[in-house]
């Protein structure tokens, strides 16, 4: 049976996205403390350990997801939904807060806080 142009144009299989759904997390902000690692898990599974300057990209199934960030002191969770072919971008920052620098001078360690920025919306 010959293929008609109208059949090809109306073929629902051609509507699928060309790229998989994915999440990218970067840790490249200049205001990052540039010390200590940040652990990332997606939907309960370890996805990456980021040092300053690192980034990670993971493919996801379309639908709701949960990403957790922690630096062993602060834990943050972000819920989001990814559409077919959508790429979701987050920037994570390990930053000093009130009292971090004096504590580091006295004790050698101090608390670092997490800032999460969604970059694609």
C-alpha cells in the first residue's frame, strides 16, 4: 500500500520528542563556598556527589519526581514534574551563613547552607 503524505503528517508516532526528559544539576556559582561536597539523590536513589565546578545530568521518565540535596548539615527536597522531552535545570550553592567564618576560625569547621535555584522556569 503506498504511503500518502497526509498519513505521514498525521502519524502520532512522529509527535514523540526527540530528546529524553532529563534533570541537570550544576554547582558553578561564584558565590559558592567552593568547599565540601553536596550529595544528590533523585527519587530515593543516589545520583551524584558534586564538588565545586561539577555538574550532572540524568535522564528521567516523564512525571513527578523528587530531588534531595544535602551537605551533611542541611537537607533540602524539591518536588517537580517533568514533561516528555523537557530538560529541568537546578543550580545548587554551598554558602556560608551567619557565624560560619568565626566558627571556622575558632573550631576549624562551620555550617554551610544550601541554596537551590531552578534555572529553566
